């Protein structure tokens, strides 16, 4: 398929809304991932795009042509099923040939293509492929042939490593569409902040403008941040905490008592109590044990403003 | 959507034609009062009563047939289970070369046409002198004929007995009897019940052997119905007999369906 | 394990276990087949002396009654199998995925499985009787001037209707199981690759349910080939089915009944083999 446009797609099953107002476009040759927890509507959206479901409202355009009413067999899409959906009654070659035959590719051309693919497969069979390598291979093929790709997963590492852009979905709504790094550094909603990486999310009780940035009051205490927050909450990432040496002073400095400590190899996951609130910390080193107190600070830029989500 | 709707309505109509109508007619005929015959100029029977039912149920011929059928069925079912258990155990739990062929061969009684089995099994039983008691001869023949069902169901049940349950019971020091009760019986029970019931139902319905081996003096409900459909045809009586044959079996079949579902999901859905 | 030292014991144990069920089946069904075969060649005479002879076969093969019964039963067997399966296949595909009301449709369609053959025959005869519902309706509608003789019709439509009524649910049961086992993903993948409804049937559903199709055809064929009850109650009076002929002949001669019995077994096997060969050919050539 060439470029893809989804216009105000809505999907209802009885009283349940699986997708509400998905509105986006995917450029030709772009790799976009639909990311979200199970039941968020990402597979429904993919099925609508492939043509297996007719949306309750909205249109799908491929290469500028409205294909909303075109059945899947007549759409120029190639779906990779999670179950692989290999035809059990056909061998490898016949499985590969199925689509070419349906698309009425001439016999000689069919054989030529199959021979070349099977030669590559035989070559590849000698290298035990890990899932990571399969991922890289998919990406390589997609780039080489300039294919427009829509990938569905609930695995954020997979999504972050493969995509040009990621659409994060929650309860039928695309909460944010952005490049992987933007998603991590500038999550739009609490859901995105929590789903991509880990985040401590705090409701904003009150805020005052400062000469530079603003001061927000939260249950954890007052925080100074670079910009302003328009939504109901802010977030900060556990790995952004900077340990303060004893006696050192800093903006956004906090005392935290360790309530749980888990060593996981390259870092240590801590649960800490700050002003009666349990928060998460991720530190490269931590000499303190459970029950002891440590001090840390957060930079102004590490306080992330959030908007209201779904 | 609309196509499905139309098909659905059409099928319900056909369903009515192919179930409700035939049975409705049978029920009406069974209620025709003996005093006023149901003549073609009446859409419904002119007089309705339960006389036919009372007469038939009070008829010693039917009582004997009912007794025969309902004694025959559990006897055949128990015989079948006895013959089945060792073989089902072997087919379900001992891997051996040719097991699939052995499983196929157990289906033989179902492949040979019913009347061929009936006639030449009768010849065989005559030859070896096993005809002293019609009842036992027919019961044994039924047990043979319906072995395939029981073997099929129970070998799957035996397969489903989990080795880790048996091992866990042993590990905890259970005696053989306790092991059987805790590890084997729960997995086998639905299969045993289902096998018993399926042979029971099949035996009640079986006609060829009961007709050939049993005739003339040993009657079951199907052979009685056959006679009443032939030389002694009285429509209301035949209607009563038909319903007597069908109703209990429908109920038993519905129970069986539930049992099969728990004993062996792949069987009730018709797979494999 | 103590048994490992004596490799012969597990084998004996296995044989002993198999003897109870499989052994009884093999011995008795084997004996049934053997007696039928032997009697058809004049042996095992229950009335007199054994004499190995082809006489009974020659006599039967010469008789028009026998030849007509062979033709008639074969026709019934194949017609019942083909019609039942042809009707059941689309229904099985339609009912592949559950929808509102599909359980009810299945239940209605499969209900005849619970109805005894003799009862079915009675119900049917009851409706097409001279003063039955069909005749009354046709006369009332003015289509027919007077009631017609529908029971025991010469073309055996009655028997065929009964066979389909009784066997369609069975074919549906067998086919549904295998059609339902085909995953949605497989069919969606075929669609995504451009296969339309017919291509999906021909290239995915048919090959994946071929063994169920073969089983359904074979079982319905054998059942209808060897039918006795439907034929006796609802069949044409001018034709006899093989089972009917066999029961009828037995009164006169066990040997002649045996010839018919062997014929029935051989035709069952041949029919099953033919269906197997055809589905194999379909698997190898027609599909891919």
C-alpha cells in the first residue's frame, strides 16, 4: 500500500466503543506502530484498515483512494498474523505462492520470485534467528522496498526500537502519536508517561508562575518546573533522580525513606516514602538499606506536564 | 447481516416443517379418541382423549416390550463396559506399534451393515448353540455392536488421566485404591457415564438384531413398532408407540451430550 | 522397572488387555464375515450338508430381482450421500462462527439425530398419507383435484427424503467439527492475500476438511446402501433394497441371503474405496 489515511474512524460493538475517532495518516514508506495494552482497540483498528471489519463511522484511504467499502481480498495490503496463519495443508513454497497466485502473477514470474525467496530462506536457515534479528530483518525489508507498515504490539521495547512513529492507544483512543524519543521525553498524558517507561505521576493541587517556569504543589511536596502545566497532573521518571551528597543544597530536593529495594543487575529499583507518599526510584548505586534515608533532587526539565487523557 | 437474517428466518421455517409438523401430527394422532375417528374433513381430531395412551400402556404386549428393552439396555451397557475397560486402557495409556491401526479396527462393527451383522451373527450364535436365552443373546450382540463407541470414549478418558496426578498421589504415599480414587476415577467418570449412556440409548433403539435374533417371541419397543407399522397398522397406536420410543431417548441424549462435552470435547463437536 | 528384564511380559499383557474388546470384535465380526462368505459358497449349511459351490452366486447373478436390488441400493446410497453432504456443507460453513440464533438453528437441524429411524418413517408416512397433511393441503389449494398416492412412490423419493432427513444432521455434525477447526486467521490470511469467497472454499476450506467430507460421504453411503426400515415402510413396492432382499431370501435359503450379505459388504467396501480414491485425486490434483 502507498500512504494511508484514516479519517475519524469509529468502531462500536453493541454498546462497547472499541475505537473512537481515530484520525491519522501514515506517509508512504513510513513505519508506524500501534502500541497499547490488550483490549485498547489496536487490533480492531488494524482489522479495519485491512478490511476485515467495517468501521461504524469514518473512511480509510490508501494512496488517496477511498477503500472503506473494498473487501480485504481486493485491498493491496499484506497482513502478517500473530499466529503466522500458515496454511497447514500447503508446504513452504505453496504457502508463499498462495498470494501471488491470487494476485494473478504469471507463472514464470511466480517461479522466479519463489526460487529467489526460497534460496534466501535456505541461506537464513543456517543462522539461528532470534526474535530481535527477525525484527531487524522486517525493518530492513520494509526500508529497502519502501513499504508503508503498520505494526501492532503491546511490547514497548519492540515499538521503540522499530518505529518511525508510535501511536499509543488506550481505551479506543489514540492518546499520542509521536516519534519514540518524543514519546519518552514529552508524554502527553499520564497513560503514555506510565506505559512508555516508568513514571511517578502526581496530581497538581495548585500552581504559581515564577520568573522562569512555575511552582506546582503536589501531595509529594512543592516542585519547580521549567514550563507550566495546563492539565491535572505532572510526572517524573524514577531514573531521573540525582542523589545528593550529605549537606548539599538543590532545587527540588527531597528526603526519601527506602521501603523496598530490589537489585536487578544494571540498576536498583527502590520504593521510597516521601512525605507519606510511596514513589519509585531507579538508581545505578545505592549504599543504603531498607529503612534508611537518602536525599535526591530533580532537574526542572524532569518535571513533565501532563494533559487530561481518555 | 440482512442475508443472515433472511437465511435465519428461512431456516426456522424449514425447521418447523421438518420437526414441529411431523411431531405435531404424531401427537395429535396419539390423542384421537377411539369413539370418533379422525376423518379427512376435520383439520383437528373431533374428539380428544388419553384413551390410546391408556390402552397402549395397559397392553401387556407393550409392557413386555418395555420391560425387555429397558432390561436389555443396562445389561448390554454393563457388558460393553466390562469388555471395553482393558482395551481402552491399553489404547489410551500404552504406546505400542500399530496403535492407530488397532483403534481403526475397533470401528469394524460400525462399518459392517447392520442387517448383515444381525443375520450372520444369528447364524453364528445358532451354530455355537448360544440361543437358549434370547435375552442374553441379544444383550451380548448389542454389547458387541456398540463396543466401538465405548472404546472410543474411554480410551480418550484414559489418555486424559494425568500422570503427574498419579505420581503425586504415589509420592504422598497413597495406596493403589486411593490412587485410583484420586487420580483415575475423576478423569474416567464422565467417560464411563457417557459410554454407559450411549450404549444404553443405542440398545433401546437397535432394530436389526432385536428383529432378526429376537423374532418371533422376543420383542423390544422398536420391533413392536415395526410390527405395528406393518401388518397390524393402527395409526393412533403407532403414534403412541413412536412417542414412547422417542421421548425418553431425547432426554437421555441431552444428558449424554452434556456428559460427552465434559468427557471428551472433541467428540461432541464431531471432530476426529 | 521389574518388567524390563522380561520383554515378553509387557507384550503378553498388552495382548491380554486388547483381547477383551478388540479381540472380541475381531473374532466375532471376522466370524460374521466368514460365515456370510462361506454360506454364500454353500458351506456352513444350517439345514443340510455342506457343499462348496458357485451355484448360489450363479443363481443370484442371473436373477433380475438381485441385479435390480444392487442397482437400486447403489443409487440410494450415492444419492443420499451426495444430497446430504451437498446440503450440510454450506450449512456447516454458514454456522462456522457463532452468531445470534446459530445455536437454535444447529439444534433444529440436528434434532433428527435423536429420532429413531422407524419413528421418522412413521412421521413421514403420516404426513404424506392418502388423507395426510400434504394431500389435504394440495387439494385445499386446488393444485390437485383429488388426493394422490404418495406413500411408497415408484421413484423412491420418499426413501430419499427420509435418508436425507436422517443423515443430513450427521453429515453436518462431522463437517462442522472440521470446518470449525479451521482458524479464523487462516481464512483472514487467505482473504488478505486476495482470495474471494469461492477461492477460499476451494483452496482452504475444502482441502482442510477433505477427510471429514470423505468420512461423511462414506458413512452416509454405507448406511443408505444397507437401509431396511425406510425401504420397507416408505419405499416403492416394485423395488427391493439389498437388505430387504437379504431378509426376504433368508426365509427360503440361507445361502442366497449370504450371497446378498456378501454383496452388501463388498459394495460397502468398494463404495468407501471409490470415495477414498476420489478425495485423494481431489487432494492431489484439483486443489493445488
